[in-house]
C-alpha cells in the first residue's frame, strides 16, 4: 500500500507546468515512517517562495484520498535542498516537448520551437520563480528556460 | 552551552532575519505593475516572493522556539511596530528605481555571505533554511549588482540617481554588522557567524561593483541604527498598516 502512495503522489501533475509530474520534477522525496506507526509522503519545495507549494500539497492530499490512502500523511522536507539535477530524463524530454527548455549547464539553451542553439537570455527572472526568459535568434520566438538551481 | 539555553538567542536571530525578509518582500511587492519594464517587474516580484518565502520559514521557526503558539502569520500580522526586529535598511521607502536597487544590492550582498555561513550552523533548522535560501540570494545579488553598474555607468541622470540611492541607504548599513549580546551568545556556540568576515565579504563585493559602475563609496555616516531593538523610522508603521489591515480587521477570518 505504501508503494502505491509514492506512485499516487508522483503521478500528480505540477500545477504550473501540467506537462510534467511531481515525480518528473523530483519533488516527491520518498516515504517516511511516523512515530505513530503510520507513513508520510515527503515533499520538497522547489523555490522557497514558490506559490505552487501549497497547491501541490493540496493536490497530493486529494490524490491520496481518492486512492483510498487517507491514513498516509504529507510532510515537507527542506534538506537536502531541491536542485534541478533531480529532474528526471523523462522530465527533461517532457519540458522540451511542452515548449520549455530544460535546465542545463550549457551557456546557450536549445530553442524548444526550432531546435537552434543560437539563443540568448532576455531576463534572469521569468513567468515563474523556476524559469528564466530566453529568446531564439534563429526563429525569433521567446521561450522559457528552466533555471539551473 | 545546552541547546535549551540557546533557545532565546536562536529565537531572536530567527525573528530578526525573518523580519528582514518580510519587510523587504513587502516593500518590493509595491513595485508589482509599476516597474520601468516588464522584465524588471517580473524580477522584483520574483525576488519579493523569495523573500516572503524566507520569512515564512524563519518566522515559523521563531514561533516554534518561542513556544507561545504564534505561527508565522501571527508574527507577521499581529505585532506592532516596536516588536519588529528588522534592520533599518529594509524598511527604507522604495524611492525611485535606483534607490530600490541600491537597497537591494546592499542587503543581498550582506545576506549572501551570512546565509552561506548559517548553512553550516550546528542548529539544524537554521542551517537547512539558510541552505535553501542561499541559492536564491545568489540571483538577487547578481541582479541588483548588474543594475548598479548599468545605472552608475549609464546616463548623467541615471548615474546621479544611483549615487543618491546608495548615499541614502548607506546610512543604515553599519547596523548589519553590529554585534550585541544575542549575537555573541550564538557566536560563542558557533551558531552565528562572526560579523568581521561577513563585513569583509560585503566590502569586497560592494567595492568591486562600485568600481565597475564608476561610482565612489558613499562618504557619509553608516551608523544610523535601532531596528534590531525595535526602534524604527516612521515609514515602517505605514508599511505595517497596509500589510496588516485585513488580518487585524478580521482576526477570525479563515480562507
């Protein structure tokens, strides 16, 4: 049953970027035993002030309840701090297909629209705390890039 | 010293740092929809969000240490001005964009080395909060530093405004590095960094950015202080009135 809880929580879509799941983003950290013998799902926030944190908790709660896992609790873990390295390979592919350049160490991002690497950062801060605003010089389209964090 | 003996000092530290983040986050939020360009609007709103997130964690921890049943919301919305422990720098009015950038740069250049040090604190809660926040503070100081250079190295008007903004904020910066009884208690236990190396890191960054911007270090005093003891300027009361009016008018309301 507890393995189910991990799968149920991990399958919840991210409220800001519904193309990826919480498991893809590495937000679901695992199952933790409680002192009373029960189990908690451990979640970690991406950015400290991410307004989606509460929405994510509510969505996981509802998903667990709908799966008949009312006894499973939810806890927030800050440490170790979330990093974009925890986004899975599948998550990277889904982000790209959705039109968001996945995080990478490269100086330039690959344009999710035309695939060119002739791109430049427009603004370090974008539409959500986790994304920067970029533009492609080849097709001139603006796009979001997940910030390395 | 036993952990229980450190509790009051830990509580004061968490409250001071939480109030810094809360008040600066509230100040920056006032730019939303008013910034010079859309990109800056997004940047300031994002930084405000990070700071309010820090405040939620730090004030939540302060409330736990206090043990009187006050959570982060209670501390943010139901304290009077004399009970706030933020530094005077963060409560300075936004002024023009240059003054807001000066305030942000001088603050973030202090918060970065401070949080880097606190991330190694033997107090596990403070360490994990600082380790989480420090990644974002790196962005803040780069953003603000870039703008100090662009405005300082820009037009005659932008240069004059940047210099004026720095001079205005400079008066309160000495307070960031002042040590008092609480800080010495925590420093002795290795839970608060010695202000001297924080000051050295701050000086180095400030000097490097001002040099790139072609600006001089402000010459006036940096000794205006009082925020850590609850002695604030008149501006903080106005900020709190706006921030607190709803929860104070409807204290029993729930979402």
